[in-house]
């Protein structure tokens, strides 16, 4: 376990089932540029969205606790699936830990237009979990909410494929019934999906507004660190360290590429 003389200068731990959480990491780096980060992606065990609740819970606890052992002062569970399976229990176990989870950004999508038709794309587990049903129930009377489980989609991002013809075909088949019915907004309820946002936007057209929860999660982390007086005091830009359960160089190169991607 690394020891930080001053806890403020300890890193923020960011966890995802794979490379998707880098879409949240890049928002964190934007608004908290002087923080250090350890990003752990469990690509070896991905996709989480097709596993059982118990498996996802166990893997999430295992890897978040590894980040805590490395001295992380706070944690972002940058995965909607892991959040729905484990974050409530994690808050019970670590009541003083600044902890942010991800959930589909329904609120801004519902509020941007009166009685909008909102498509929510997420993993099968996120869509079937109680947490999402409760979220949907909160907004049901303000919009038409259409949940869409997208098995097979995160795999494109894991493979570094963000705009191939194969991906375009997959997306067209997936969303055509909804775009034909005239959706106003799409919520990307999986942290992998912001990396294919541009491709999706071309397919659904500019009249559809696409939302994701990355920026909101980063702002929430900044609030929690401020409240706990844990903002890093260094003045130089922070560092990002990538770790992945697939320990090969190409995986880490993909992580760097996604962090630096212009979107
Ligand atoms: N990135 C994850 C999420 O936000 C899920 C991908 C997976 O199925 O592992 O839900």
C-alpha cells in the first residue's frame, strides 16, 4: 500500500468493467486537472452486463478494494452496470468514502423538452435492475421512456472499433424501430457508449439529442472532495495511471487513445 503524507494528494480511483469508464475519466480530468488518477478496467471479465448480479457485485468489490489498498482517497464506479449491482452496498460498507456511481442521465433528457420520447440505451443488467426501474418511475409522467438493452454493443468499444461499417450496421438495426417512431433524445446509459456517440449521431440524425452521465458524475466527485476537504493541492497537472486485468500493451495503448480522443 502506498502511503501519501497528505491524503489530499492521494489519487482518485476510477473503476469500470473495461475501457468505457475512460469516458468518465476524461470529464474528471477536465474539471479536476490537478488530481492524480488510477484507472482500473476489468476487460478480462467484461462484459459485466451479461453476468449475474452476484458476479458483478463480487468483481466490483474486489477491484474497488484493490484501488483502496493502493491508497485511493475516493472512488468513481464509472460503470452503470456495476453501480446498479454494488454501489448501495458499498456505501453501507464505506460510509465515509467519497463515492460516485453512474446512472443513466434521464433527468436532463426528460427536462430538455416537454413530453419528450427518450430512448435509454444500456446493458441488459442495467435495464433489468430495480435501480433503473425506480429511476424510470420518477420521470414516467413527464416523458415517454423507452428502455433498450444493447447486448453486443460495448464489445465494439473494447475492440477499439468506434466507427466501422460493421458497427454502423449494428447500430442501424438496433435503433431503427425507435428512430422511425421519432425519438427526441437518447440517453447513453453505459459508459462505453459515449465513444460511439459521433457514429450514433450520424445514424439517428442531428434532430436527436444525445445525453450521457460523465460530466455530472465528475461534478459530483468535485463536490464530494470539496466537502471532505480532499482536493489535491499540487499545482502541476495530475497523472493518470492505467491498469487493466488484460495486462497487454495493446490494451493500455487503447486506454491512452480513448483518453486523448477528440469527441
Ligand atoms: N461500462 C459498463 C456500463 O456503464 C458496462 C459494460 C459491460 O457490460 O461490462 O454499464
